[in-house]
C-alpha cells in the first residue's frame, strides 16, 4: 500500500513539472494564446517572471518561464505586443527567481495548463 502511495505521489509531482510554463514567443498576433506587454515597472505587472535557463527550474504556474524554440514544445504561445492597450497580461522580468510571482491572481488562469 505504501508503495502505491509513493508511486502516485511521484507521478503527481512529475506531472507538475511536465505541465510547467514552457513558452513560445510568437511572431504573429493571430497565432498566440495570450497577448502580453512587458512593463518597465514591477508595480504595473500582473506577473513578475523569471526566465529559466533549464526546464529543471520550472515549477508549475509559479511565474518561472522557459522559452522554447519550437511552438510544438510550448505549453503556451505568447505574442509580446508593443502596445499595452491590446495586452491581456502585463509582464515584468526579474533576474532573481525568488522574486518570480503572480501579483494579479485574477490573471493566473491565463497560464493554467490547457
């Protein structure tokens, strides 16, 4: 019984990593799942994002993004617009992963796994 519980726990937590935030940056507005705008100021952001250098750093929908080169590998396709009026998500980048977080939890559903 204990072995089954351990197996289920391992599968559950490995699925969290598999379903992490792998992002593809679209070149076209029409191909995107989400339209985002990168802010200059933290207080204007819905999410403070840390760009991961490895998929191993990902942890669910915790504002850590790993950018992929192929849209087939992505969980979400995001178009980064130069105008904030069309954006559904305002992003601020941090260089320290401990600061990665959601500021506006009402927008967090935009990046929950499809």
